[in-house]
C-alpha cells in the first residue's frame, strides 16, 4: 500500500515538474508601440508645418488622413483617442494660425496618456503655442 502511495506521489510531483518545463508563450508586441512612436513624430512634424505653412502646405492639408491611417493601425484606447484627435483637426489645418488648437492639444495629451499606459513608452506632446 505504501508503494502505491509513493508511486502516486512521484507521479504527481513529476507532473508538476513537467508543467514547470513548458516553454513560455512568446510575448506579442502591441501594434500600439509603433503607432505611438509614429504619432509622436507626426505631431512634431505638424508643429513645424503650422509654424511655417509654406514648408509643406500639401502635407498639412492631408494631415488628418495621416493621423487617421495611424488610428486604423492601432487598437484599444490608443485607437479610440487617435480617432478623437482626428476629429479635432479643422478642414483647413492652416486656420490653426489664427484659431486656437486647444481641442487638438487636449486630444494629443489624451493619446499620449493612452500610449504611456498601454506601451510604457513616454510620449512628448508637441505644441506651437
């Protein structure tokens, strides 16, 4: 009887040991890491375009599409907040020269917080104030 108990104990312990030797699942990097990095770079480029609208007027006009493309690649809160950011961009972005961009800046800060929370990577908010 003791032999059977010992065999059961060995079998249970070997099962636990086998469970410990299983390879860990590979971590999959969130698409938000790249999206957040690209969003920060695009926001920095936007500052330069707004300050000097003649530098790249055509790209400035299409800036909403660039942010929208990034939003389509994102997921979770980053995606939601990027889509909100897109909604703050005026039809003619050059009007930011004479109109406040507070909604855009607030939305960009919201994206930055979501990026930090989901990726752990700090996000600098670029402004032209």
